[in-house]
């Protein structure tokens, strides 16, 4: 199935002509030294493997069943990356000791104390927990580049491409992807390994990244790519 099909139901005929006339969505292509990047797959943001409304009393910011579908796809790609020697980096969205400087806390009413480091919600879900050789990067804002040593890691590893999975598509995934492109990296967002709480936000974010910033591809293509450059 074409990646374009994900957001096609949102587009008017005028929208389609705008995209066609300007030639948006041209593939940038990927490089030879990728980093498989897992964004914020923590219990706070993944939640329980249930319809989103059924689990929201326990995990108010959790994506529910749709997020777990993305987690399972991410797990298959993590297996491939480790098999062929492609490095893996996880991010965690956490606060340290105090919520005093959390600029996002006022945008919703769920208890942000659950984001404090060491709480259950701050943990990466056990189904795809990091291995000893994986990098784990803590951040406090949407982009994995803001206030972190990520750029230093990428330079040190000789990375030219980020393959991005995780949550949420319209938030931390998009922010990290755009910042990576801004810094000169090639980026692929894995369409079936990202998720969002709001379906329309998910689709629009993928459309926006595909049009202007990144490649948006499916996991089957990513597996082939990782095997071609790994080892």
C-alpha cells in the first residue's frame, strides 16, 4: 500500500493539486550509516494494549492499542538492526526531581508527576526495552536535540541517517525529525511504527513530514534498507 494512502482521506481535490503542482513529497533518500531511533516508548505514552478510551483512566497520555501496534512493528525492526549491527538509540521524556521547569505541564490536566524519573510511567515498555549496547537519551522537551548531547553522539558514531519510530507522531517524533533534517541528516519516519493519540494529528503530521522534510516509509522497506547497510 502506498504511504500516501495514510492521509489521503483528509485531502481535498485542491490539496491534491497543490501537492502535485509543486512536486511535494520527493524522496530525499537515505545514507549508509543509520541510527535506529526509538522515541519515548514509555508506559506514560504507550499505555495499555486496549482501546485508547478504555485505558485512559490509568494512562491518560497513553496511545492504547494503536500505540502497541507501532511498538510491535518497532520490535521487529530492532531485531533486524541488532542482527546486522546498526546502532540503536532510545529517548525517554522525563523530568528530574521536580516539575518546576516543565513548560508543557500546563497544557493538560493529567498528573505530570508521573513523568518524574524513576516512576513506572517513565520506563520504556518491557517488550522493547533497551539492550546493554543501546544508547538511552533522556530529554525534557519534544525534540531529542534540545538540551541533550544527541548531536555529539551522532557525530561520534558517524551517523548520516536517522530512522525514527515511536510516539507521538505529531509531537516528539515530528520535532525530532524536523530538527534532524535542519542539522543536515537524512531522515526516514517509519509509518507503521509511529502512533498518536489523535488519528487526524497522526495523519497530518505524516503528511507534513512527507511533503517537506523526511522520507515516510513502511517497515518492510526499512528492513531491506537496514540489511543493505548493516554489517
